[in-house]
C-alpha cells in the first residue's frame, strides 16, 4: 500500500513540475496565464453597467513537439488554466457565454513560436428546422 502511495505522490509531483515548467513557479504571473487573461479582457462585451459577457471557449495552441511532450499532463494543465480564468472572471464580474473551457492543442503556425491563445463563444445549436434526409 505504501508503494502505491509513493507512486501516486511521484506522479503528482511530476504533474506539478510540468505546470511549473510551463507556467513558472507562480502560475498567475506566468506569461501564458497573463495572455489568457488578457485575451478574455480584450474580447469582453459590455452589455450594460451590470453585465459584461466574455467568450467561454479558450484554446492555447502549442508547437507540436511541446504538445506531444505535455500530452500526458494536458488534463491537469487545462484544468489549472480553467481555474485561473474562472477566478479572473469572477473577480472582474464577467458572465461567460456558456460553460467555461480551456484546452490545449497543437498548431503548426504559431506567430511567436511558443504559444498562441484563441477564444470564441461556444457554438450553440440553431433553431433552424432540420431537413429530412433524401432517400
């Protein structure tokens, strides 16, 4: 039983090391996190004095080799980023356009060669009538 706990601790420490490597020791101060928060702020839509809506789907695009190296830790890193962005939105009094999601993805063309942050409101199902399939 102690061996399993030891392995579990080692895995948790490795995941934390990846977060620290990518985002620095203080994740809130890291460049990627700041870019994510800045992207959120830049795309805010002020609807009234009491309502500001921001996109809810964020993608951090990474070069394929970095993405491949991080692939075992994508869930942990994505959740950490989502938590940071949710806290930022709460502090700013923002309303998400839908359920908040931050994901990491591989992309060949990244302007600065390190990462790129994109955002958009979640696409919703339209109210257009469905057409019957042609037989």
